[in-house]
């Protein structure tokens, strides 16, 4: 029986998918190491049992082979000479597009979101011979925030609740929406306000606020006061956010076992073991990754050999459901606004699909 031991897990699960190609967009050297920034392209068969667990994948457009396509940005730091390699990978699933381990482990200071300019601090992990990898998984990250994830959308509509906390610093008159309104003129949409998070919400008159022309923002006459606003409305075209879990699974499995291409695997002996790292929001994601049974390739071989889950509470992520909002999950207060703190919370439940 497998057990948690504070931060680390060892596990195996059921899953399936495939990495199709890797595009290197920049490559540069720094002493004994090199940095590669690129994008990995994937395709998965929505009919396979492991992929049927991904919400709305059956509704996504498929290619000529009947597979759903998606892609993920990555950054790889690795020793230029394999003799300096430890045979292990430290792979961080980034938090809202950016790294956390470089600050917490290596004392980095730069906050530049461009991965080509990320600071690795004292380079501890590289000096120890690790290949260091950062991978994007979150569709609601912009190019200005760091590593992105690109998922197809599906043609459905549904009710969405968008939360907008206002701290009162400066007057604001509009806020953007994660999902655009299906009809900017919809009459039954609601905007509510409450001064305290645990008090009943007051519904504002529909005449006092409106959606932007494209339905992707909300504006309020007179501006927003300090408090919590929530728009409840019909939205459209959500991306298949749960494919971010498949991207992690397939990228890790490719590094470890190989596949159709050889890019990044020029020295396979340096990729024998892979430790995953997630901080806060990304730690919640990795907990859900294990819980939902994503930690194996199509042959049942383990992807991650272990996980370092840091400062993540006990919940999961807002990722594998329709109209997911991963960027809003993980906040110690506002997580009550997203469906993330759900059971199981014990080792047996979390590891049930990882034995």
C-alpha cells in the first residue's frame, strides 16, 4: 500500500495519449547548461477509457485520425554534457504561467514573465545534475504571463458565475470575464454585490450594468465599490480544460519512455526518473492529477516517480469540468467560490487510482 510521506508520493495509474511533435522556439547556453523554450503538440483518442474522464472531450473537434489536438508551452534547462547529468528530472507544473521553485529553492529574484529571461537563482538543481523542466497546463494564462496551454473549445452553452472582488484601491468601471456571454443582451443575467463574503448578496438592477459589446466584460454605471461582485449569466464555447492533465501526463511519459520523436531525448539516461513539483494552485492540480488516475502512459507505466506538493491545502483544482476557472482556484479565501475543496481528502481516496 502506497502512502503519503509529507511532500512525496510514489504511485502508478491508468491513462493513455500521445505526444506528436515538439517545436523548439529558442535555444541558448549558459556555462555548462542550455535552455530550450518551445511547445509540445499532443493528440488523444477521446474514445479511450482513460481519456473519457476528461470533461467534454467527446464534444471536441477531431482530426482526420479521430483524435483531439492540443498543445503546451515548456522550458527545459539541462546539462550540456550528459556526464554531468544526475539521471533525474525536476518538472514543475507552473502556477498561472510562472515558476515558483526557482524562488523557494534557489532564491531567484527576477519576476520577468518571459521564460527566456527566467532567473534560476543559485542554480542549485542544475548544479545537482537535474534536468529542470517547466510546463504550462492552464488555458486561461495569457502570453504576457508565461507558459501557456492551448485547448480546443466545444460548442455548448451553460450558466457561469464570475466572481470579482474589489479592494477599493482606485475607481474601476469594468471587469473582464473568463467566459464571454452567449448573448450580451440577455435579460435574465444577474449581477450581485455583498460587502462581506459571508453575508447575503444583493441583486443589482439590470439597468445599472451591462456586458461589453463582445460579451466578454461587465461594466457598472458609477463604478465598483469595495466588496464582492458576482455575475451569473449564460456563457458559451468553453475550452476542454481537463486536457491540461493529459498534457502533463503525456509530456512526462514522453520524456521518460520516448515516442514518435526524439527532441529533448538526445540523452535518455538523464531522464530515467521524474519528480513533479507544484506550489499552491499547481500543487492542488497535481493532487487531482493523482486522484483522477492520470499518472501513467498508455501501457500502464508510471509517469512521475514522485511528487513534491508544496503549500497546497487539501483540495483539488478547477480544471476537469465544464467552464473551469483554474486561475481562480487555490486562493485560501476565494476557493469557496470554485468547486475545488471536494473529497476525498484521505490517502486511501486520493491514491485509489494510483496503486
